[in-house]
């Protein structure tokens, strides 16, 4: 893939004006959509979700008020078509079983987000024709 863009750097800058949680997940997803919309060749689009342990439960994509109550958090970036995790960020205290269930929850969420991303890209592409 690197040979397609010799001596090139692709830089993505994201300015967050307001956040109610999930900033990293939103930024990764938005960056992937921006690359796809610009026609930059990629292996797959990347969807990202986070899960937090709140009151001994895994919560998918917690909002800011829930993030204040969390004891641990996992963020997963995932390429659904290739079924590959591209990034995992874990913070806080999580037992192994809880961390695994959070990753599984994130992957499920990413699969849903990926489908929405794919549909929107198809819609945008058909409008540009």
C-alpha cells in the first residue's frame, strides 16, 4: 500500500469543538470516513467504539457523565470487512474477563458502525455521479 503513495505523508487533523464522551472513537471513525470520501486507497474503513466498566457492567460508548463513573475503559478500532482489530487502548483497572467482554462488545459495536459508514459512503458516491 505504501508504494501507491511514494514520498508522501497523509495527515489527518481533527478539531473537537464539543465532546460528550467517546472523542477518540469518534475521531478515528471520522478520520477513516474522511480518507474514504477523499478516495484515498485503504485496506478497509475503520470503525471505532469504546466500552467502559461501570458498576460492574460493560457499557458500550459511554457518554461523559458515565465516563466519570468508570473504573476501566477499552477502545477498539476495527476493520469489519477484514475482521481485524487495528488498535486497542485500555485504561483503568479491568479484570481479564471484563477486558475481553469489553473488547467483544466494542467489536460488535464496530460492526454496526461499519455498516452505517458503508451505507453512507455508497449514498454519497451515488449522489456525486
